[in-house]
C-alpha cells in the first residue's frame, strides 16, 4: 500500500490511472492555460455587458482634479458597481503603462461611483475598477448636487465637501439592518407656538404639506426646544422629513429629549460627534435608507440625506460652531439655504437673538418674520439694568472689588431665591481703537476697516493696511483715540471672596456644565457655556462688557448682544423677580437693544449701516492669505471680476507660542499677509469661480508656496 502511494505521488500521472482521473487531470491543465483575472487589476477580465464604463469621483481633494474620471467595469463587479457606492481605483498611471488595451499601475485611492455609462468620452485606454468597497449606496443624486453647489459657492473641491457630507464607513454598522419606517404621526397642537404672531399658521402650514420660510426670534426661556420639536412633528405628519441643526451637543440633547417626549422612540436620529463612529454611521444609514425621516444634529448633520425633505431648521446661526473648520469651510446657514432652494422645502432659522443675515432674509422677502408681540416679550423677559463708566468711577466698591455695587446687590438679592449666573468673557480678546469721548468704533476713511494701534503708537487699518494720521470721530468730532478696556481676569475669585458662604460653580473650557440645581449658588461661566438652571436663574451678572464690545471684529456688537441675550434668556421673567445687570456703557446700541429686548431692531439697523458701507452680508468677501511673495503672485494671476475691490494686504497676526494654532493662522515661524476681496451683491459666484480657477492652476503647476482662500471669512476685523 505504501509502495503504491509513493509511486502514485512521484511517478508518471498517466501510468495505471483510471480513465476518470485522466479526464480530470486533462481538464485541470486546460483550465490552467486560461489566465485568471487578478482583483484590483482585472488583467484579462471581461467587461460588463451593459454600461461597461463607471464615472468615478476620486477622493483627491485638490482643485485641479475636481472632475470625474472614467473606469472600466469588470463583469465580476457588475452587480455591485452601482451609482452611489464606494469604490477603490488605481490613479496616476501614465499612458506608457498599458497592457492588453487596458491602463495599469498607479496607487489605490478611494472614490465614489457617480454613474454608469455605455461609452466614455475619453478616447484612450481605461483602467478597471479595482474594488467595490461596499454595495451600500451612500451618495444619492440629491446629495451630490448639494455638494457640488457648496463646492462652487466656497471655491472648494467636490471631494472635500463629500468628506464632510458622508461619514467614514463602519462595516459592523453597515451589516446591521435598519428598522422598518414608522407611519407618519398625528399632527401636533401648536402649543407654545401660539405665543408668536402667525406661529399657529406656521405649524399648520408644515402639517398640511406647505413650505413656509421664517426667521424666528424665540422668546426667553427653555421652551425653544419644545417648539422646534413641534415644528418637526408637524412636518412628519405631512409624510415628509425634517432636519434640525444646532450648535453643540448640549442643544442637540435638549431637542432630542423634546422630540422623544413628543413622538416617542424611533422617529428621529441624533447625529453628533459624541456618539462615536459606529453609532453615528448606523444612525446615518438609517436616515439614508429611509427608516428615519427626522434628524437632529450638530454642524455635520447639515448634509444628512433626509428623504423627501420638508423642513430644514437652524438654531442660533450666529454661533461660531456652525462654521466648518475643514476645507472648504462652509457655514451651516448657507448650506441649509441651498437645501431649502434645491428641495423646495420649508426653512426655519431661529434664536433668542437675530443676526444680520436673518434680517437680510426678511428684508429681501425670502422669509417672513416669526416674532411675538411686545406685551408677550415684556411678560417673558427679565428686567435688565445697566452699569456704565460714570457709575463705576463713582463706585468705591467697584474700584476695590471690581464688582459694581448694583451688581453686588442684584447677586445678593438673587441668592435668596435661587442660583445667580455670572458671565465673564474669555481671555484673549484683543482691544480695538475707539473714540475716547463717545466710544464709537474707529474705522478707516478709505475702506471702513477697523483701526489698530501698532508698535510706536502709529494707527493702521486692519483691512487695507493704510496708516491713519489725521483721524477724527464722525459722531462727535473728537480727535482722541483710546484702546477699549479689557475686563478683569479674576472675577470668579473675587466673587468667591464677596460671598464666602455660597457655593461657586464654574462652566468653561475645562468643564462645561449642562444643568445646575435650583438651590442658591454662584455659577461663573464663559459665553456659550452657560448651564440651564432648574426653574431658571434668579439673576444674572454680565461683567466686563467692553471685553466683547472692544474686539476688532465687524460682528463685535452683534456677537456681544447675542451672547448677552443667550445668558439673560436663562433668567426668570421680570414678574418672578428675574434681574439682569450688564456692565457696559448704557448708550451703546447693543446695550440698548438688550435693555429693550429688541435684537431684531438691532439687526435691522446694523444691516442698513452695512449696506451703506458695503460690508457683508450685503457685499461678498473673500480672504486670501499666504507669504508676501506667494500672495503677490496669486493676486497677479487671478482674473477678478471688474467690480472686485482689493483691500490690503496686511500682516496676519501670529498667536502666542505654545498655544494651539487657530484655523487659517500661518504655520509657526512664518510671516503671512492677508488681502480681502470685496464684490457687490450678485457677483459672489463670479468671485468664487475666479479664485477657484486661479487656485487650481497654481496647484496644477506644483512646487509653489501655499495660498489659502476662504469665502465669507467670519473674522475680517
């Protein structure tokens, strides 16, 4: 037996073998002569019988490659290679690497299959698709069209936008089936929407399938999340989907809880970064597959693929968190405006305050105001009192303890009935120049940019870089300038000494509190980190107002008012004893708007002044920054619209050593300059196209210094 086995292993195959074995051996040899296709190269593989060409968007993220590329579809990938799936392709092979009529070589790169074609416009040989990563379609035509519109508006690449719009794949989440969609709920009652003029009509329009567009000035208090939930529920009742974008995870949790209380579990998805990659991708897939029709999330949720979209809503559009920091740095407000126009759906932009962009939407007639009557506002808002410089100068307690007597009395009285909120600006605010007599912001006579004091006492414009040697105030005629005052840094410590028997809680960068008990306590918070108190705060102290009003930024007044109102909205109404004390000059417009609780009026007046001076959002602006040599070369090469106005360039300030670099700041050790490009209304698309074309040509040449382009920069000075 062993001898026969050994002879069979090492001897001739045909000797003594049965006919069946001979036939099997000959068939194996015959099949071995036929070359087998190798995955990812598919050399010698047959192509798909129908639509053998795949149009692919490669994930390169560079402007000069911002187009589609054609690839051949192997027959074995025909079933899975459907539009919208993730694929891997070989990219970068030259014409010299062609074998058997098919291009080979190049590195593997990710991409999205956009469409299947019967033939290619490219006359040369095509490379084959290397791999279909997953048969799950994640890129729809609607999402692709939105991403293209965002890329064109912000002078960016489509691949960069899709990196923001489509989350990374998670195989485990993809293998799990999504739940079956629930039937539409019953239309909800208007509830607290009845407090607003035309609030009932807004909810009824959504429930009946309408597409109302509104800018909503919410009343103070915690009911805004419930009102957003009712708007979403009304949209779901019409059989359509809804999308809500909020600035942070705390706000998302409040809307999530309100929707769960109103509709129950399983009707909406929560998309936030805190959920983790697997859970977030699973929720995103449920939305993409149509299992869930409502989405609540932070900035990245602005691209959520909600089916049959009926409403897009944005809360607190002035918050910095809505501006994406990754290229091409879109703003959630502009993306949702594009979605509302693309899907012809309802639009709701709300907040306790009102931005200039919101006032512009109302003034243009694109949206309607959704506000409450003045009687309702006075009933819901707290009492606001002011402390100016003259009061501080006469106040011995303020000079000794850095806490005005009025604020100290309001805190002491409030602590008898509940917690007291103390808002202190963050460190690092840079003062700007202002009139020493009337405090009006000092601006350049040429371009209306902010004036800044440089070394040696010279005054320069922060936009166009011109020196200003003969400035005088257009408001009062004074010729004296002063730097705005920066508030005290040890406010929390001083308050602890002033009220030694009261617990002090802090909420800021190191730790942000969501809620605090209704017991008496001092809650010291930086702007945007204010926790919600059970039953509302008894009082609030808004200290060091000059630190926010004195920032060298076009939006300093608007942003200060927004942050003040956000803190004051957490205080009990005046009828219940709620009091707010703001330490700032009472005659300034943002302070007066806070006292009257009239953010809409402030935004309308701000818009009219910006229209006269040509400021955004009436005009469109772009910021171009880089080294002096690179910036000069870029500005010489770009073909700007004839209406474009060049401001600058001016040096870009560098941050302190050892601190994290801000987005858009120059690399460590490099000195950059920045130029602003301004065009009138209606020419923003032409400006973006010109900048994108020049940047693409620059990248295609290679070897040149980097130049950063940002459309609608939030911090223009």
